[in-house]
C-alpha cells in the first residue's frame, strides 16, 4: 500500500509539473542521513566543548563557591550517566526535558582531561613554590652565618 502511495505521488508531480521523472537513486537517502548525522555530531561536540570550557574555568577559579559549582556539574553528569547505564535507556525524560545520549559521557571524558591539566598545573605550581622556598631558606641560612 505504501509503495502504491509513493508511486501515485510521483505520478501526480510528474503530470502536474510536466517534467520528466528522475529517480534520485539508492544513495540519496544515505547521503541525506550522513549530513544529518554529521550536523548532529558537530552540535554534540560544540555543546561538549562549551560545557567543558565552563567546567575548566570554574574549577580553576580562586573562589571556593565557583569551584563547588564545577564539582556539582561533574557529580550531576556522573549520576546521569550511571542512571542511563542502569536503566539501559538512551534518554531520561523529566517533564518536557530530555537528558542523556552520548553528551554526558563525552562531557565526563572532557572533564577528566581538564582535571588532568589542572592537576598538572597545580603540581608544577607547588613544585615552583618548593624551589623558591628552598632557595630563600638557603639564602637565609647563608646570611645568618
């Protein structure tokens, strides 16, 4: 029945517009779907980068309140990912909002990468402070003698 409907629609447009019928080919829908998937993946990547940037900015802040917001972001995404895993669903619907998909997992990976950079930066800062302290301490000892 669906094939007959498709044929009737095609015949109608050929007769109405007075054009020659051209088959779009087998790859038409595949190419159309690839472009939609590419756009969707680019949107996911952009949103992940945006959220990751916010997390990095918040977690490197000197304010403890803002650092707590970054921690809450990370915990929220972890809980959401765990719920998705245990329910076996791709999305969770709360009212009209849908949460889930690949985005939380991708954000968590980006957050872990950001945390690695933050830890490295903090370690280098602490190492430099130790070097300055030992140099200053040695100079103080030298000057006391």
